[in-house]
């Protein structure tokens, strides 16, 4: 494998070196390098140190091509040695050099590397961004590489659960790959598209693409280039599509056939994968079959032995489902194991999936709920980010492309950069000024608002407390007594009625003091009136049309609302009225509210009623005035006046 | 009947009656004490392709040691509706404020409102049955309260104009000609008839006098 990769790297490099001016000198060094790599006895570490010495030699020379080559090998070896930090660092160095020399092919190549290593480091959005950059450079010079870059992008999108995005990117990739002889990528794309359709439950299309993949593998070019192992994945996908469609016997047949395949017998990883899938399919078909448990457990053990983490996640999820309902404790254990493994490989989508099962099985969810939320947010963010990145590239038209190239040639890029930074500076300055102004204004507004709201909020807080706590407790007590068989019926009836009355009044307090919205003010006033109308009381009003509340400030609305409330509470509690009229009127910027009832009235001089004093204070506070006309036995009239 | 429902209710010790009724009627009942838990369970059920069919929720959730994202029944309903638009929602609460209840039906699209209190388990059962049959349900007192919104007699701008013109001595024909937007004679007559009933007046003269008394004109 190593040699194939290295050889292909050299192949790419040698293709590009034909026109190099200092080719003689380079060829010499290049041959030396190649000789070393063709030597089987040299370990990766030794190769790396050799490459490093070459790197030092060519670093400060002008031999660009040789430097690129050395860097390609160096980063490749770093990644083989799992030194991803170094691989990424030198890929960036490589990128800088290629940009400096405006060498499009190597810029694209460097981005491709950054895409791969960042993906290995689970930095998915950086990886996606790099692949996207690589694609935008490759698309006009190399269809094969462009298709591959897009394929990688679509895989990332699938990984983060953005199936429609993945589908779009994969379809775009096909446009580049389908006209080339890169059948491996085409096969991968077909298979990938099929799995995305499977996730979207569009089985017909999934089936169509997987058949396309299988047909491709049987074409002359396919037979030559596609290895059996790639096809295996397609066949497993095909069986799983059958399974999802409920065609269990077809799926089982394929799995059984694959299990006796010589390739599978030798490959423990694939064998475990097929066993687990087969066990799960059999279970779906018949929940009480005796084979499933063993198949699933065997696959799990095998995967533990060969440390196939992704396989273990799948196994544990299968087992979670298997034991769910039979043994929830065990089921939960497997789900938690799946979660742990998913965290190990930092697969956000698997973490989310495992959490989904845990949440369903477990009761106290403080930690899981937070994690679920976090992961969900992160996935959403990633999806949005990747979508944004590719959307721009996708719609950049050719002209734009040409323009950028022209800019590169003319070195105008620097100028553009300068202009952009000046504009940015101005923008930041302006935004800063606006923001400060905004803050100052907001602060001022806030201050007045706070004063106005304070009283209101105290009222609300108290009423909320009464409502939320007392009313709930009252309802509990009521139910407790009502359902208590030991209390003699004679006492119970009386007690329950009494309690019910108290409960109802507790709820009334809150409904009375409860909040309102200034947005739909007329409607809120109507509800206020309704709330205080007892059965049999006739109410006439033009509350919905009398005053245009849109132009009245919130501060005034609150006071009007509370004043009217005082009048209505008095009406309900003391007046014994049977007819109530509330008329709203506007004349230019003056507003009037006439309240009238036919109740017993009050003698204002005799008993100062606190509620009415409140009304007076409130209306005076908003610069209006109020008059009461009432006497014992003659009903009650109030006339409120205020300006817009 | 529903097969899988979820409840959100923070009163722990209570409503045993409701609980046992639910268990009797629905095979799978998931209890939660926090809106956040309810929401996340609903989300997970969707992921497993076995979404909850109905949600029974309180409106008030008391604050405790736990940080909360969703703090009220309304927020929970809105969030849940967003992910499962056709889920049935039953509100189970002490709320009596008409504005809030009306809003639940009109804006939050709930299907039933059951007031806590006497016979609550009976009403929960009735509500489940009604909602399952695609009907809505309210406990009687609340139903009466909701109805009384429509019991209020409203008079509009036109009514006030008609009364005003009448008081200035215009005939019904003249009123129909003067009104903007214009109004046919028959509808002026009809309106005056309605106002007479409303204010309990026997003739136009008494109507004007009563309207003046009541401050309408």
C-alpha cells in the first residue's frame, strides 16, 4: 500500500516536472529520493529523517518543484506516523510557498492535503473549507481531482447529518468524475448517494444508485480497476436497503452469501460487520429468533478484539435496540458504550444518535440533555458553515473565475487587499460609532423603562407566586381530600366545597393581577372586561374600535389597564350591577373612557375607597384626569381622560 | 386510543388520580418534570421514528436548582409544534386568565384545556378521548369563560355615528345618505333595531336618552 501511494505521488510530480528549467539538477536528487523509497528495508521513521535532510537542503533554494516534492513526501510521512500536527503545519507551509509562486496545481494539491489531515484531526469545518478551496482550483485544470475533492466534501456533509447538502455535492462531483476513467471515485459516489437516499428513506432511488454501482463494477473498466473490497461495501449497502424496505429475506440472502465469500472469511472486520447487520436484520424480521443475539454478540466481541471503533459503535447500537424492552438496563449499558466510543472518535452524529437512545431509556437527564443540546448546536453550526462555504464556490461563475485569474496575473490582488482592508477599517469604525450611539440610547431608554416597570413587576411577581405555588397546592389538597375514603361523606362534601371555593379564589387573584400584552391592547382590554363579568351581567362596549392604541405609549397603556381593572374589580365585588357600559372615544389627540354601571354605587365622601384613589393617582401620573359620579343607590360612573 | 404520550408536570407528589387514569387508557406514558426533558425526549422519539402522539403539559414550572432553557408550557408547546406539527396538545393547569387560555387555543393551537381541580382525572380522560377523535375539549367552567368573550355586546363606530345623527334629529333616510361609508336605509333600520334591543329602549327617543345616560354619545 505504502509503495503504491508513494509511487503515485512521484507519478504526479514527474508529470509536472517536464517543463522545469532546472530539471537536470532536480532529476538527480529526485532519483536519489526515489531509490530510497523503493528500498523495502527502510522504515517510515528513517525515510522521514532522510526527507527532512533534503528539505533543509532545498528549503532556501529556488528549486520550487523539488521543494514541493519533498514537502509532499514529508507531509505524507508525518501523517503516516500519526504526527498530524506536523503534517498540517508543513502542508500550510507548502500552501504558502505555492501561493507565493502562484502555482495553481500545487496550491490545489496543498489544500487537498490540508483537507485530509484536518479531517483526520476531526476538524471538519477546516477540512471542508480546504477541500472546497482545492476543488475551486482543480475544477478548471483537473476533473479527476475536482471530483475527488467534492466527494470528500459530500462525505463530510453526510457525517454531520446534512443529507441534502451531501446529495447536492455528490451529484456535482459526478459531473466531474463521470467523464473520466476514475471509476473508483464514481463507484464511491454511487454508493454514497445510495446511502444518503437510504437515510432520507427514498429507497427507490437508493436502490437505483446501488444498482448503478454494481453495473459499473461489471463494466470492462470496472473489472480492471475496481477491487473486490470496494464492491463489498456496495453489496452490504444493497442488503441494508432491502432491510429498510422490509424485504428481510432478500437482505438475509445477500448477507449469507457474503459470509461465505472467501474475501470476507479472511477479513475479520468485514465479517463482523456483516454478522452484526445480519443479526439485526433477523431480529427485525422475528423478534424472538434465537440466532440474532449470538450473531450480534459475536460481532461485538470480534470488533473488540480488532479494536474497530466505528464497528463497535454500530454493534452497540444494534444491541441497544435488541435489548430495549426486554432488558432496559442492559440496553442502556450498550447505548452508553456506544456513546463512549462515539466520543472516542469524536463523531458528532454518532454521539447524537447514541444520546437519543440514552435519553429514551434514562430518567434523570441533566448531563445528557446538556450534551445533546451542545452536540445538536454544533452539528447545526457545522451544517450551516459547510453550506455557506460551498454555496459561494458553487455559484461563482466562470467570469468571476477569469477575473480572479486576471487579478492574479496583474498582481492587482495586493491592491484589492489594500482596498478591502481600508474599507473594512472604515466599516469597523462606523459600526463602532453606531454601536456606541445605540448603547447610549438603549441605556437611556432602559433607565426610564426600569422605573416604570418596577411597580408593575412587583405586582406580577406576587401574583405569579400566588398562582404558581398556592393555586397548585390548593388543587392538590382538594384532590387529596376528595380522594380520601376515610373522611366521612358528611364532612367531606362541605370540606371539598369550601376548598374548591378557596382554590377558585386563588386562581382569580392571579387572573386579576395577571399580566397583559401591550401589543394587542384592545384585545387584552376585552379579555379584562370578560374576566370580570359575572354570569348574567350585560356588557356593552366598543373596546375593539374606540381608541387607536397603536399610538399610545406602553407606559400609558399599563396605567389605563390597571385603572380599568380597579373599576371592574369593584363592579364585580361590590356593585351588584347587572348592566355595564364601557365606551372608548378619541378626538384628535384626546382620549376618553366612559365607564358606567347600574349597581348600588358608593358614597365617595363617606368611605374613601383605596382602589378609586389608585385610579386617580394612575391617571394623573399619565397627565390625564378622572371624575367619578356616584352616590348610594344610583350606580357608578367614571370618566377617564388622557392625551395620546 | 393513543399509544404513546408524554406528560410534563413538575408537581411531584400529586395528581396520582390523573396518573392512574393515564396508565389505564394509554399503553405508554412517559412522565417528565422539566420542559427541557420533555422536549428532548420528544426530539429523540422523532429520531427513532416513533414520535409521541400527544403531550399533556402544565403551564407553570417552578424554578429550582436546574438551569432551564424552556421555562413555561407555552414555550414547550411552541418548540414541540415546530418539530412535530401534528402532535396533540392538552394543557393541564390552574390557569384561569382568559387572555392566556384564549391565546393557547388561537395562537399555540392546543387541542384541549383541562383545569386542575375537582374531577380532574375524569376530565383528562374525556379530553384524551375527544382529542383522539380530532375534537377539542375544555373543562366546563373554562368553556363558559371562553364563551363569555362572545357574550359581550360590542358596538362599533357606525353604531355610534347612527346614534349621534339620531340625536341631532336626522331621519333614518338622511342618516343612510350622510353615513360614510354609505349604508342602505334597510341596514340603518336594522342597526337601530339592534341598538334598541341592546339598550332595552322602546322607541328612538328613549334610545337616545339611554345612549346619552350611558355615555355612548
